[in-house]
C-alpha cells in the first residue's frame, strides 16, 4: 500500500467509523482509558498530551522495528516532526527512565550512542492504551479473523507497533488530517477533558441541547488537572465557537460534537489500520520463513 492508498484508506475507514456506533465506541474508550488514568493521573495527564503521546508511540514503533536503533534516531525523528525540542525530549526520556518505563544503556556497536528498551511496565501500559482504542473500534466495524489469535499482549503490541511504523513514516496522523483538533489534544490530559464533557452530556441525554456540567472541581479531581485548566479550555472552546457558556451551563455546539466524533474516528481508524498493516507484514514474513524451510 503506497502513501496515497494509505491516506485514502485512513479517510475511508474513519468515515465508516463516524457513520457507525461512534458514540457507543467513544464511551467505551473513555471508560477503558479512565480505568488506568485514575490510578496514575499525574503520569497519564502528561502522557496523553498529544506531542508527548506521539513521542511515546515513536519509541515503541522504532523499538519494535529495530531493537538496535539508537535513542538519538528517535530524538531526531521527533524533533523533525516538531513534537518537542531537543532539551524537552531529553527531559522526557529522563522522566521515562526515572519512572521505570524505559531502560537506556550504551549502544552495543557505538559507545558514543545510547540504545533503549521499554520495560515490562511500559509494555503493559502501552498494551492497555492500544486496547482502549482497538476494542471500541470493534463495536463499529467488527472484524477480523486474526483478532482472536492475539491472545498474548506481546503479540498484539508487536503487530500494532510494526503497523504504526508505516503510518508514522507517512505522517498521516491526527494533527495532519484534522489540525483544528490539536487545541484540544496538546494540553494536560490530552483529549480526555473534552471527552469527559462529551461523555457526561451523552449519558445525561442532553448531548445536543446543553446541560449543567459536573462542577469544575469534580472534573479536575477526576482528571488530575486544575480547575483553572478546565476553565481555560472551556473559554478557549467558547472563543472558537464550540460552546456557549455561563457560570454553570455549557451548551455544546454542533461544531464541537462533529469535531469530537471526527477526532475519535480518526484515532480509532489509525489503531485499526496499524493492526491490519502489522498483521499483513507478519503474514508475509511467516510465508517467507515457510518457503525458506521447504
């Protein structure tokens, strides 16, 4: 699949996601990811900030593509994409090491470089996050014959990471496909604060008519972000035409509903297609091995 075909397939799949049971899928995603988030709100509110999340995904993808890849290659890739500055990347890598999510050591072939490896703690966390997108996507477009075979988390993560590598290389990611959503994503908690509002409205049966949102104190405590953080997001969204607000009432505009549905459909589509591409590559390698052994 060339880059043009990949983009067309991403757009087609995300469009199919939007036309399906997208609200049900979004609620399941929110519930699944919040199971982990509540245990470590400080870690997840930083991890899910879009640029940091893309750095974490890049580490996993590069690591599975080539176990000997130096950490400097990932740094250069992330710098080129504009995810974070060199100093911020170094600080983030140090945070992952200190937090027990990554091991760094001298590169076996060049002592001037460093190699890296995700710890079991990181692999478990990554797998849970992937499942929080993959399982909801199954509600909308249930498939495939290979899904039941991925019983081991290590298999799921390996296949996902190798498929994601192709999407990372193409740069067909959410910030490029739907750049107007980045104001939501690239802040503490990533997409979850806005998704929390969406889910609250959906479950109260008032998604398109406005509702008395849970207090800022309650939402900020749940998400591990400050009350001021939530208020600033709402104010920014209001200036962009996504809300109408007074002190307590927040009315969600059709533009906000459409933005959230499109953003989540793209995220679900990227996860689904990463799995499909990774599985296709795995099947080709298996056939090559079988042919060589004959």
